[in-house]
C-alpha cells in the first residue's frame, strides 16, 4: 500500500513539474466599447510556500509586456488552509505589475477560508485595490472612462451584495464587473456590465471528458471556460493560473487573458 501511494505521489509530482514548464496560454479578444481600453485578466494564482517565484516573476513580466491600461484579478490569490510564510516575497513580485489605471481585485473562496488575514495583507502589500461590493472609477491615459465593480465572495459565506452595482447601469464608459464564482454572474443586475469576468473553475484543471467534467458542472454550473451570455451581458470565465485539489493541471493550460476594447456603438451580446 505504501509503495502504491509513493508511486502515485511521484507520478503527481512528475505531472505537476511537466505542466508547470508549459508556457501560459495567452488569449486575446477584441470587444466593442465606449472608448479604447486594454485590460489584462488574471485569476486563481493559489500562491503558497511551494510556489515557483521565478515563474511568478516571469508571469508579471509577461503582463507588463502587454502594456495594459488596467489589470484585474478575480480571486483565489492564496491557497488554504496552510500558513503562507513567504507572502512578503509574493507581494514584492506582484507589486511590479505596471498598469496606469491600477490593479483591481475581488476575493475568492480560498482567500477567506483559513487564510483570510494573510490574503488581506497580500492584496494590500501587492498594491491591489480590493473591491468588496464596491465600484471604482478610473480614466485611461487616452481619456476613456472605466467603471469597475466587484462582488465579494459567495462560496463559503454569502458576502456579495449585487445591489452595490446598480449605480453602474447608466454609467458612462466601459463597465467591468469582477466576480470569483461564475454562477454569481447570474446575480449581477441586468444592464450594469459590458463584461463580467470570473475564474474559480480552472477549466476543470484535470481534463477528463465524462466523470470530472460532470462533477465540475455541479460546482460551477455550465460556466467552465470561455464566453457566456448572462442576462444579455458577456461573461468570460478564465481557466486561471494556479492549481488546487490534486495540485496539478492536465490538458487544461494556464491562461492569461487580454481584452482590447475599441470605440464602437455599445451592442447587446
């Protein structure tokens, strides 16, 4: 029995190392908007003391090479419930993200359950603006108004307050709503967002066509990865950048997503 467990653990580590060496998949999309904006979406880093800090540094460099106007992060910055002793190292690296309009974030379930205080410190020291049922307004260097709303986590504790987004319904500019769990998008008030961004699903993390995908559907609904229509608004679910559970990915590559908004008439999705 011990030999079998040891073999499985060795296999897991080998798969994890192999997948970690794979390049992050960059997904690019162009969308209509009231002005121009380049937005980079990150999610589900799941940082802990086993994180490869060189890989995280390379990710930040990759983000900066995109010259984003704004960067957003949709939760699960840390892993739970293990203590995170090297959170200051993580903060030092994440502070290097360069975006003239700032870095905005919402919390995920892992940021609350067992790691809340460490996650809060890490968000703050990394220079992330944490939105807890709040709305922020910024303007790009080219003069485009951007309105960013964030709903707090709903997985373990129902902390979200969708009514906080109602002020976005008639806001001028490009309207972005951040959530962690994609099912929370169904609670975003109709007509308040040009784009809703979510994570949480890891696109399944381990690709298995029948059993695993069926289980994931119970966890995240049918919002596994990609674009969806929710109340006439665009929802995009990212595959994310980290791992939880089995601790590795298999045929579900990590994802960095870039959205370029171009000046067009606002359209219904």
